[in-house]
């Protein structure tokens, strides 16, 4: 079983989120997605529009996602990788190089982002700040 793990807020879910999750899943047989809690988002300096429970329900409903867990802090990645025996850690290219230290535990793959869409762009369009 080749498990892939990835992390994110997945607020105002859009096609960029879907594409990276599908591409991450294609790198293995199982995809675990850690979704930032509302509290952790505040630590990240982001206020999520959609509450954690709904963001988790949307991502868990995707056929390419096998398991959703909570991301509560910056430091849980190593224990998550070990706990779920992840072979691959995936993030979008905007995080390129930021998680290279995880190469000690698993492959680290940065996938290109989808241009032209982001949660912050959607927030601006709908006037959610
Ligand atoms: N993403 C993408 N294309 C976009 C927007 C986002 O490929 N147009 C990717 C990001 O690169 C990331 C994932 O989708 O890999 C989730 O993006 P966010 O929800 O913005 O997550 P972020 O706030 O970057 O949180 O510990 C890591 C953090 O939790 C990442």
C-alpha cells in the first residue's frame, strides 16, 4: 500500500484543490488529506470562510480521497507520515522547498499549482474579504 499525504485549508473548494488532490492520489494507492482546522488557520494568518467540518466533509466526499484528518499545527507532519506510513508527501509548488526536511521520512513532491484560481480570489469576487 503506497500512501500519499497532503495538507491544506481547502477553503471555498475550487478546481485547483481538486486537481492537486487527484494528482496526489495518482502517485499512490491511498490519499490522506490533512485539513487545517479553523484555529490553526488563524495561526497561519488565514481566516477560513467555510468552517472546518464542512471543508472536511467536502474533501472526504471526493472519490480520490481515502481519509481526512485534522491539521492542528505545523509540527504534526512527521508523526502523521509515520502514523499513516506515508511514502509520498505532496504539496503545491507555492510550497516548493519548504518541506524538504521531510525527505528523511518519505518522498517529497511539489506539484504545479493551477493558475488563475485561489480561495482569496473567490473571497474578493464574492466580497468575503
Ligand atoms: N493549490 C493549487 N492550485 C491553486 C490553489 C491551491 O494547486 N490554484 C494547492 C496548494 O498548493 C496546496 C493545496 O492546493 O497544496 C491546498 O491549498 P490551500 O488550501 O491554500 O492550503 P495552504 O493554505 O497552502 O495550507 O501545512 C501546509 C498548509 O496547511 C498548506
